C-alpha cells in the first residue's frame, strides 16, 4: 500500500516475524503501523474456550491494525504470523507525519479502511442468522469481487480459515461446501474451491 522507499524514509524497520509469533495482543495499546513485505498475518480474537474468530488475513503489501492506531485505542484483536513473514514497523508519530505530508497516501488508506468496514458489515449480517451455505457463498463472492474475477475464482482459503471467518465449525464448512457443489454453486478441483 505505502511504497517501501517512503516507509524507509520515515524510519520504518523491516522485522522478520517467525510463524505463530505475535505482533501485538488484544487489549494492548496501538503504538505502531504495520505493513507486510512478504508473508501472511492474521488478526483474530480468542474466546474463553480457545476458539479463534478470524477478523481477517493480510498478505504482501497490505497493512493492518490501523483503526486503533488512528483513534488512540487498544487493539480489539491480536495479530500473529501465519507463516514466516517480513513486516515493516513504523512508530505512530512517524506514521502520522507520513500521512500529513502525503495526502494521496492518506486517501488510499482511507479507501482501504472503508473497504474493510464494508466487508465486516457484510459478514456480520451473514453471521447473524443465515444458513452456512449462504454465509460461505457471501464470503466467497466478496473475495471474488475484491479480486475482480468474474469466472473461475479460486478460493485460496483452507476449510479451517473459511470456518474462522464465518463463525462456523470446520465440519459444518466441509458439509456445506459439499452441498454447494451438489447445487452447482461451486466447483471443487484438486481439493480447491472455485466459483
């Protein structure tokens, strides 16, 4: 999102983050801006039974955790590396200077945050009472629109990740995906889901 040279000019540090390592924990103060150079990061909440609810997955070039940073709040979720990752870390003060001096970057960030808010509102509506098949199709269709692919969209999420993103159990996702295939809503090829 933000060009790497601009991040470095403002003092960002590139950190190596091993798989499963936390970048921040839920309810800790937000003090840094994070942007992924390579890898995969998940933001999630854990309930008292140890079940994760995934807020989102973030990939190469994407940033995460900005809302509490911009609103002086604590993180509403934890973030950890799904796989070994390289992540730029920039202090809050320097990040705010970067945004102030670069209105185009500020607008781009605002649009990205608006997209995430739209996604959360869409998924929240789906989780609140629709059957599993409908929840899964809503998630897939949202991802498909984001990638701007009309036909043969390959879902690059595991069944477990789909479950975590929709609030379902993985067993329910597996059954629902089989039903969706039978209904002709999706296609499964080499264990991957296509729509």
